[in-house]
């Protein structure tokens, strides 16, 4: 009797499990956070209405450290930026090169608090200069209110990719990647997360990885009595991979997994390359998931303007054993929660288009960014006499700034959003009447101060008279097309429609015409996306206004209206 009951119980249980497994897999597409969203770290928080939260790196973009929230792992809404006020980290203004700024946040939820640990990196090239790495801890009790993210506390560490861990016994540790080749590797130390005060003991050298360059991006997970240490190796390019080691003791020794790497697309012909820098979390049903960065470049790694994006993959993690990651692909399936787009907050879903009119009383959407800190007075929505426009005052510096590297704290007038689609059209109407030589306003595809291209309206000397001219210019680490100069036809109205279109996988078109007369649009230049495929960041598209270093007085204001960004297709393989 008892055994019959048990048998039927087990039979019923198995049938239930099998049925729910069969019923529950759903097809989804990567990247889940398309565009410039590298180094993801994600958590699931039951206490906040079963919501997933992801943070990603922002480098020099400001506001920085976007937080996306989802209830179904497919629809991700931007709910705020952790770094949203210059006073949180004023030194961002003085960072050099696009490889500096905010690197690799780690987000965790503990004691009703969201914690975010990251590094503000300076590029002062002195290898053993500890001031190159400013390690910091932010916190909030309400991620939907971005102003509630704290001013961070700082802790000293000569490295980056720092990640917090709370042990069951109350011990709190910081794990990070020590930066210098003489003693590279994953280090750990106790810390008070509230104050940033480190424990008295020396840093513990946990693991150097399996021999790949740059062991980094560590996270610790405790499961079945094991401490699992997961790291990225091989550098963030084509040889990127994720490896693991484990120990019964948090301080080690850590034994490497015999089947490393646990996740990579290295040595494959996949379109999604550079897979690594992963994080792990469990959903409400106990399913494990991995997020990682990946670059849609194919193995030839020439055209990848959106840079490193966030991808999701299902993970099974048997008891007492290491996790198994499904390989990252453009189209995958897994036991996703049901579709649910009911997320609070002001921001857009990551794949939404823009139709922005700069109506009176509005402010910039959360996904708009600058490069380092803006001069707030350079941006006025619906200024008197200019309703439904954005008034842009020029910066002295252009998008290159000083030497393509730094700005020395000076602002650049640039307002942009991430390119989130392989194919897209971005356009604005521009009212701009430059009067002084070299004054310029227009639209740009911007990757770094050293990698950008723009179609601008610029005042150029033509036999001594200043002539409004459409100019295409590009800057890159590889040879760029020649500048294209095209005087504005005299019968075009003063308002221009300026457009950038990624019309195929490899090329952008830059076009202009009189506003409201689509039939008169002229393509001024075509340019390859390989010019903006480089480094750690991903492309932004937006508007700028600059004196190109010269000019007199405050220069001419530009008025931007009808800001539109429309995604027109993703390449997934
Ligand atoms: C659902 O997807 C997971 C992850 O890929 C896989 O392990 C599992 O076998 C799938 N289940 C079914 C019923 O296809
Ligand atoms: C490196 O940058 C930091 C932060 O600005 C600064 O404090 C430090 O003096 C710099 N070091 C050198 C050698 O430039
Ligand atoms: C940035 O570069 C400038 C010019 O080379 C230099 O003066 C400054 O010290 C650099 N700052 C950092 C933080 O490296
Ligand atoms: C950097 O520090 C290491 C020890 O941590 C030392 O061996 C090395 O010589 C130093 N390098 C420089 C350039 O100071
Ligand atoms: C958001 O947080 C800020 C800073 O803590 C606080 O002043 C403000 O009242 C909060 N806003 C809301 C709507 O809770
Ligand atoms: C990592 O490499 C350094 C330098 O070779 C070595 O001193 C250290 O012992 C290694 N760490 C571990 C945990 O093996
Ligand atoms: C890729 O291939 C190279 C050369 O055979 C090998 O050294 C490396 O370990 C491979 N990497 C991965 C992650 O399989
Ligand atoms: C510039 O002036 C010179 C001399 O007056 C003239 O020959 C030339 O055609 C002018 N160029 C343009 C573009 O007007
Ligand atoms: C502008 O002028 C050009 C030639 O000068 C002419 O072909 C074109 O039709 C005119 N466009 C408009 C809108 O009048
Ligand atoms: C995209 O268009 C450009 C310009 O017409 C062309 O040179 C290039 O080969 C095209 N790329 C692809 C992938 O079709
Ligand atoms: C940017 O401005 C500088 C002067 O500040 C100038 O030398 C440079 O040619 C301008 N243009 C570009 C594309 O950098
Ligand atoms: C230039 O800008 C400054 C600061 O906004 C302002 O005080 C000044 O009046 C402006 N000058 C002119 C000529 O508009």
C-alpha cells in the first residue's frame, strides 16, 4: 500500500517534471541587451516582484552604469543609471582614452540593498601607479529611483573587475583581478562593504586561471558546500573564454575544472564571438542562467560597430558538479519565464525606437548619453521662441577633443544614444546658421574620440566668403575615406534633415536634404562600419555642435528637432 502510494507519487512527480520541461522551453534571440552593453552582471531578486536586474560597463559614457530590469529575460527595460550625477565620481572628467572610465560592474542584492561594485579606470600608463584604479562601491534600496544610488565609497586595489561576496557565516569578501603582469591573477580580501575598509590580512592570491592572458572578471558562487570561482581569460577579443575552479574553503586552494573552458566561442566560425566575462543567477523556478559579453563580428573580426553586447544562455548545474552552459548563439531556447513587460520606471525597453520631439517640460530619456560630463547649459529643451527643439550650444572642443584621447575636464557638446540594431535609420532636423569659420553642427556615429564619423553643416571659406557646406569627415585608427564637401544648395531651406542609415551589414550612409522634402534627400557619403569597430566601447549615434577649437565668442546655437531612431533589423548569424 505504502509502496503503491509512493510509486504513484513518484510517477506523478516525474510526469509533472517532464511535462513542465517539455512545455517550458521558449525560443529567444541574443543579444538580450543589444549595442554597447559589455561586461554584464545580473541578479534575480524575488523580493522585488521576481525581477532580473543587469548592470553593464559604460566607460566614458555619462550617465553611466545602466541598469536594465526584466521579468521574462527577454524584454529588458532601462530603469536608471547608477552613475547619474557628476558629484558621485567627479574624476571621470579627467580620464584619458576610451579604454578608461567605468569598467565591469558587479551587481548583487543583499540585506534589502542593491550593491554595485566597479572601477573607475584612469589611463596614466604608469604600470604600478595604484591611482590608475579607483575601486568603488555604490548602493541603493530602490533601483527604480536612480537618484537614490549613493555617492560611492572607495577601497584601494591595484586592479579591476572587483566583485563582492557574502558568505553564510557573515564574512564579506572582495574578489578582483590584480592588474600587473608581474603578479597578475585573481585576488581576494575581506572588506566592510558599508565603508570600503579592507580587512587587516594580506590579499589572498586565489587563482591565475588556466594560462590565458588577463585572468579577470571573477565572481564567487557558493553551492553544495563548494566555493566556485568563475573568471574570464584570453582577453576580451577572439580568444575570450570563461573558466572555473572550486574549493571547499573560500580562501582556497582552488582546483581548476578539468573541462575548462566552461563557455567560449573561440576557434569557431560563429557570428557571435568573444564570448566571456560571464555571471550566473537562478530564476524563480530554480533554473540557472548565464550572461556574458559577445561581439557580433564573425571570426574575421572586422565589422562590429556595436562592440561587446550582453547575451543570455541557459545553464544546468548538477549537484556537486560544475555548471554546463549552452553555447551562445543568435537564436537559442531555454526555460524562460512567461512574457511579462510590466516593469516600473521611466526608461525604454532596450530595443525600443526613439521618436523624440523635445516638447516643453520634458527631459532627456534615460538612455541618452554624453561623453564624460556635459555642460548642462549647452542643452535646452524648447527654449523660448524654439518650441519642440533642443537648443545645442557649441563646445570649443569637437568630438576628437584633445589628441583623440582626453578633454582635460572641458565638455564636448554631444548627445547620443547607443546603436542597438545592425540596420537602423537615425535622423533629426537641424536648424543651424553658422556665421564663423569652422563652426559645425550635425549628426555622428561615435565610438571613441579617436573613432567617429560625422555629417556636419560647417561654415567654410570659399574665396574669402563663408559658405555653409555639408561636410562628411571620419576619424579612425585605420585609413578613412577623404572628406566630402558639398555646398548647401541655395534653394534649400535653413532647416536640414540629417540622416544616418546603416543600410547593410558593413556600411553607413550619411544623407541630407531640406527638412520635410524627403524626395530631395542626397546621400553625401558612404562609410564602412569597420572604421568604428575597435576597442571596448560600442557605437553611439547622435548630434553635436562645435567650434572646432576656434571661433569667436560663444558661437552659434543649433536647434535639433524630430529626433528619430528606428531599428530595421538584427543580424543573428
Ligand atoms: C530546455 O532547454 C534546456 C537548455 O537548453 C535544455 O537543457 C533542455 O533539455 C530543454 N528541454 C526540452 C524539453 O527541450
Ligand atoms: C594618474 O591618475 C590619477 C587620477 O587622476 C592621478 O591622481 C595620478 O596622479 C596620475 N598619475 C600619473 C603618473 O599621472
Ligand atoms: C591625460 O593626458 C594628458 C595629456 O597627455 C596628461 O596631461 C594627463 O596627465 C593625463 N591624465 C591621466 C589621468 O592620465
Ligand atoms: C611593479 O611592482 C612589482 C611588484 O609588485 C615590481 O616587481 C616591479 O618592478 C614594479 N615595476 C615598476 C615599473 O615599478
Ligand atoms: C529618490 O531618491 C532621492 C534620493 O534619495 C530622494 O530624495 C527622492 O525623494 C526619491 N524619489 C522618490 C520618488 O522616491
Ligand atoms: C600566480 O602567478 C604568480 C606569478 O607567477 C605566482 O607568484 C602565484 O603563486 C600564482 N598564484 C597561484 C594561486 O597559483
Ligand atoms: C583555440 O585553438 C588554439 C590553437 O589550437 C588553442 O591553443 C586554444 O586553446 C583554443 N581555445 C579554445 C578556447 O578552445
Ligand atoms: C575663387 O576666386 C578665383 C579668383 O577670383 C576664381 O578664379 C575661382 O573660380 C573662385 N572659386 C570659386 C569656387 O568660386
Ligand atoms: C533648387 O535648385 C536646383 C538647381 O539650381 C533645381 O534643380 C531644384 O529643382 C531646386 N529645388 C527646389 C526645391 O526648388
Ligand atoms: C554594403 O554596401 C556597400 C556600398 O554599396 C558595399 O560596398 C558593400 O559591399 C555592402 N556590404 C554588404 C555586406 O553587402
Ligand atoms: C577638431 O578640432 C581640432 C582643434 O581643436 C582640429 O585640429 C581638428 O582638425 C578638428 N577635427 C577633427 C575631425 O578632429
Ligand atoms: C556667452 O556665454 C556666457 C555663459 O553662458 C554668457 O555669460 C555670455 O553672456 C555669453 N556671451 C554672449 C556674447 O552671448
